[in-house]
C-alpha cells in the first residue's frame, strides 16, 4: 500500500510533513530531543531571537487559565550571535529545516537580524514576529498597523534570500487587511495566529498575577478564534499559511488545514505532553488513511473550496 504524501511547501520552505513547532514552546530543540526524533518534524521553529540578549520580564511569567495559559516571558533569549554559534550547529545535525523567529524594536533590528541569519549556514526560513513595539514610533506595536507591518516585512525581504513568514497578531481590528499588506510587501507565507492579549487577577492579593500585568493567551481556548482567522485570511490572501493556536491532536490539525492552513505549529501542547508533535503527526496520518486521502495538499482549504 502506497503511503500518503505528507510533504508541503510553505512559501519556499520545503517540509517533509506539515507539522512544526510554535516559536517559544520548543526552545532550540535539545530540550525535546529525549522525547521525540527531531528528524520526524516537518521543521523546527526556534525560540524568538533578538539582536542582543534579553533577560525577559520580571515577576510571574506564566499562569494557567481554563483550557490554556497566559505568558509574559518578554522574549528572553541569548541573542542572535549566541544562537548562530551555539544552537545552530546542534540543529544542523538533523535532517529538519530550521526556521528562526526574529523580533526587533526598530526596522534596523530586523534588517540586521535578517542579514546575520541569512549569512549563517543552516537557516531555512525566517518567521518575523511583528508583535513588537516600535520604539521610534512611541511604542506602537508593528503588527497593529498595516503600514508598519508591511514596512517590517519589506525591510526583511531586502536583507535576505530566505523565505519570509509573517507572524501576525490577532489583536487588531482587521487582520485580513494586515495580511494583505504584508503579502503586498513580499511575504512568502503567513503564520496565524500569535497569542491573544489577556490578563489574570489574584482575588486574594487583588493584584494582577503576571509581573507584566498582561500576557498572551494560548492553548485550546483560542483554537476557534485561530480557525476563524485562518478561514478568513486564506480566502482573501493567496499565500500559504502556517496555522497555530491550541492544536493538541491530529484532529485539531486537520481542522486548521481544512480551514486553509498548509502547515501547522504545535505550541502549548508541548508543555502538557512533550510528544505532542508526534501525536499530531500520527493523528494526521490516521485521518488520511481513514478517509483515503492520498495527498495532504488536497485538504488545504477544502472546507471552503
């Protein structure tokens, strides 16, 4: 019996299957190597990387909520030079594409990150986190303004030959408009969705739980929102989509693909089950066998096509 085709192309990023990891939920890879074979992943999206090392936010950084978590990590990471010299050599040992999530506070930050990572041998694509404050424009988040979001993507494209995946924030009035803007600026693919803004209050201390007051909500609680956004954007923008937001199983992943995602990223589920990515992959395979699907690409957007 011929095995079904699981290979997908995400805007120039060739993946052996559609399952990857959500940035910030998988470290740099070694953390999960004792539990899964990293060679089986379609790609590895590493922790958000900035130009300089960051210590992250003070105080409580993660709090559980019903069907999810709130996080306010503050992009703690060792910086791009450390990633290139220390983390990348390890990842290059595997037959799995490496996608680096980049974040900056100025256009110049993004340009420099793109240049350094493009020059580093072993990076397959860049995922651009535009949910960052533009310090030169009063702290407005890049991704909440169509013009600024497009400017970030245009800048990155000018400084790299790698596929560029624009990771969009759902905390906007019209995400389709933002998606169209980054598509026109040259994005090769979209990542939908980043976390929803939320907060939690300790009723005993009567203070916010998170040290930074607000944080990003992820996990199954946001899955219906993510599916809705992918459904909307996929029909309006002709770019492949990396879908994420509460995927816990193969069935969840199939729902995202039917809505219009070419590939999926598993995030919060890794904290509950370190083998979550493999469970998702095996669940996709079982679904395809059950329904006689020969090629995963047949399912992309099938709910509306």
